[in-house]
């Protein structure tokens, strides 16, 4: 299923966001169901589909689920490493020969970043920060850590975006830097806080939903936008 052209990306009320996936196919299925139940107009996924606790066929299934849901997915550093044969000595690494041809094609076609129009202004979506899949902003970053973050400072200096939405760190976050919202969707890993995110522009809230064992959904933190 081809992804829409960037000029067509617009959301008026609710946007669903899924963080790093890392082969957690069951939690991904839960997240997609949860975001549909929350009436998300559009679903974004932060990538990093391989390299996790499940075998390579879980990557195939994750790609199928994302395509079937029409989720707009960006390429993460783990997707790139898998395709390039890099960093395969990582714990829980996925190997390219484990992944089917359709999933490989899906991963290769993923863009580095996407831009959307929202009621709060333009939103920049990438795995890291914009097109840099290794750049990161953490909830505890302040002062020099922010001033020396070249990827972040380049986005802020451009002045085009009111929201920067990302993954990569596996740490969910909603914070404001000047006039720009910096938001991290977290991750699906059970080693962290498996969750998904709804940006509710009508209510002006960022609402996390947490995965509980058995596929149950419980309310997570909620932030005013």
C-alpha cells in the first residue's frame, strides 16, 4: 500500500502515533486497535521494526499490519542497519535473510521523515529528529544538552514547525521548547512502558494509552497542548 504524497497529509482532530516497534507484533496489533478505537484520523509509526525478542517473521507480520492499517511509517536506524547489514552483533538482532521480500521492499521504501498540517501548525515526524534517525532529545535534556543538539537546533532555527514528533529514545515525552512542542511516542517494548499516543487537537491534549498484559488498554499520562 503506497504512502500518500506529503502534500496530502493533514489531520484536523486526532492523530495516532506508535513508537519503536522492535518485533513486538502483538503489542503493535494492540496499539493499532487502540488508536482506531480512539478514532484517530491518521496513524504514524516511528519505525525500528526489526531487532527485538521475536524472530524475523515477526518483522513480516509487523509490516503487514502497518500496511493494512494505512499507517504512515518512517525508517528508523534499526531498519536502516538491517538493510545495510550493519550492527548485526546487537543483542536480539534480526538478519536480513529472516525477512521476506515484501517486508524488505516495505522497509526500503520508508521515508526518513514526514510533514503534516495540523490545527496547531506544521508537524515534523521522524524516527529521531527530522531526517536524522540517530538524533535524540530526552526528557531530562536542558541547557547545554539542548544548545549543542545540532539536529534540534537546525529544526528550531528553520522555524517551520510547531510540533516535532519522534521515537528512538524509548522514553515518552511531551515538553515545550519555546513555541515548539517536542513529543516522543515512546516504544512498544515490554522492557519499557509499552504505549501508544493520541494527539487530540480538538481537545488540545496529548494522551498516552498503556498496554497491560492480556492486551488490555489503560489510561496513561495526559498533557495539555
